[in-house]
């Protein structure tokens, strides 16, 4: 007995009741109808399930789309916020701050900004190249001007030195003293400008050698005695007895630092006292830390101006340059030099009472056995025992000054105005030493030295240079010369160098 579908069973009961036919043909007919009902029912159930699954998938997909749109909107808004934080005031026509979240607007905006950045980079690169060209032109100009100024200055200082030697009358001594002091001040000014250029270019380097800091302080006092006396000032020196005899450092730069501080103190003080103080702060087996100070009883500095005075070309007042002179470079250069020495200058000052500039400096201690101090020999009464020297120099004043110095030291001097003449004289005579100017017509000192070294490796060559460029020493050594002396010539230093190589 089959189980009829409920709809088919309802129809059979309605029309036949219990009297429904029972033969096989009738049974097969009802079975076929019942199978059709079942198939329809199954198809409907499958369709219902399919539609249900499709509806669920649609809902989930729709939700995913909504979520993706929301994430996209959030991302775009975050991107807009980030862009606005870097570009708060955009000046281009693309509106990225509208309510519409259009990715194309942002892409166009970013493309525009990238183009702007590339153009800015090109402009910066071009500006950098122009700045480098300008800086090189400035360096070249300063190098040339250094040579051109220091060359006649060499003659001024040299002639002043020779006039002092000729036993001047008492009334001439003061004039010569003023000439010497003014020339030395001009030389300090030129050196300050050149040092400023080196510091700006990052090319100021320290040279370490043993020296006596006690002697250096006394030399500073003696060298500034005349300037102090002219303003009715007294220079006192206070040095503790426990200061090491020899230390290792750059004595030239340290001398420049103290000279700047003492000359400033003299400049701003009248009828007063300048005191140089040197005391020991700390000492180990290898190093010593020194307290260094220069104080005065001068005009003082207003407290708000105390830090400004260490800036380049800045002075404490607009009236300083007019009343006292100066460029405003000395203290700035001093601060930078001390920074290279791992120190820092400080100042205390009271207007109309005075000022104190001070710093701590740590230097290695050198024993007396280790110290080989290159002390300039006294230039008076030197005897070089008829040493034959070739002077290669094209400037007449420099020739006159150098030949008189060398003549006083008992030497035989030949003169060549350029490198070609020097090579000709070397082919005819044997020389004990050559003094070589670097900038000359026909053949300069570098090329001349290189030519000499092709045939003569023994004769000492000392360069005479009015240039103080940082690469002069390297070029001098590379050309085969042993050493160099800067112009204006210092007689004691020149004599010391000549003795060293003779």
C-alpha cells in the first residue's frame, strides 16, 4: 500500500471514498499522479531552499559591499586629513575637502603635488649649485685678496723692522712704533677674516705640538704692553706655580684666542687694569685642566647683550664700532676655536665696572724629555756662515726686505724673479737652500719645485707664501718642498726655519 500525497489522497476520498477502484491499471495511474505530486513538492522545496540561500548570499554580499564602501570612505577621509596636515593651505584647483569621496580627485591632487615637489627639488638643486659656485668664488676672492694684501703688508712690516735696526732717533721711534702696531693690527684683521672663511667652510683644523703655556701667557702680555700703555692701562699676569711646564696643543690658535681677549680688554678699558689668570683646576698623570681668564676694569656689557657678542659681525652696541673700531669677528672666532678644543667661553660683566671672559681647557701633559719646542731663534747677530741661498721672488719690496735680512745673517744671496730664472741659476751654481715664492709669472713656485726635484732631491726648499689657504701646506709638500713660511715674514721664524734645514 503506497502512501499517497495529501492532495491526491484528499481528491480520492472526495470522489470515491472507500469505493475506489483497485485494479492494477488504476493503481499505476494513481501512482504516476502521486509521483508527480511528490516531484513537484521536492522541486518546490529545492527552489525554496535555493532562493533562501541566494537571498542570504545577497544579504551578506550587500553587507560586505557596504563595509567596503565604509572602509573606503574612512580611508579616503584619513588620507584627506593626512594631506591637509602637510598642506593646510592648498592653492591648487583640485578640491579634496568636498563631501564626495572621489579617489580620482585625490590621485590627481597627489600627482600635482609630486610634480610640485620635483620642481622644488630641481630648484633647490640649482640653488645649491649656485651657492656652491658663489662660495667657491668667495673663497677664490679671499685667497687672491689675502695674497694681494699680505704682499705689500710684508713690505710695510719688513721696512719697519729694518728701520728699527738702523738706530732711529728718539723722535722717530714713536712713529715707527705706531707704524709697527698699526701694521700688526691690520694683519690680525686680515687673519680674522680668513679664519672666519675657514670656519664657515668647516676647514679650520688644529695642529698639535708641545709648547709652554706659561711662556705663551708672558709673550701675550709683552706683545700687548705697548697698546695697554697707550691707554694708560696695566697688564697683570696671575699664574699658579703648579702649572705643567709643557703641554700638547695648538699654540698658534691659543695665542690667537688670548690675543683677541686681551686686545678687546685693552680696547674697552682706559686708566685701568687687565688681568690674565692661569690656574690649575684638575690634574691627572696624563692631562691637566686649566682655568683661563682675561678680566678688565673697562666699560662692561649690558646683561641682555652678553650672548649676542659671540655672533659673527655683532657688537654689544651700535656705537662700539664707531667709538672703538672692530669688525665683531674676534669673539665669534674665539668661541669656534675653543669649541674645536672641546671648551666653551663664558663671560660675566657689569656695566661701568668691567668684564671677565673665562674658559676651562684640558690639555695633555708633555714631559721635558718629550718636548721638542720649535722656539724661533733671535734674529739679531745671527751668523749663517756664508750659506749660499737662492731667493726666488718677483716682488721688489719683498726682495729688498729678504735680501737685507739674509745679508745681516751672513749669507750669499742670488735672486731669481721667476721659476725659469731659478732653474737656469741652479744649473750653474750649487745652493745650500732655496726660498721659493709661490705665485710668480712665467713659472710658479709649485711647478718650479717639481722641476727641481726631477734632478736635485737634496737641496732644501722653503716656500714663501702670502696665501693662508687650508690646502697650501698640502700643495707645498706635494710639489717637493720641505716647509713654508707665511708672509708677512717674521724674521725670527724665517731664521729658525733656515737653520732647521741648513
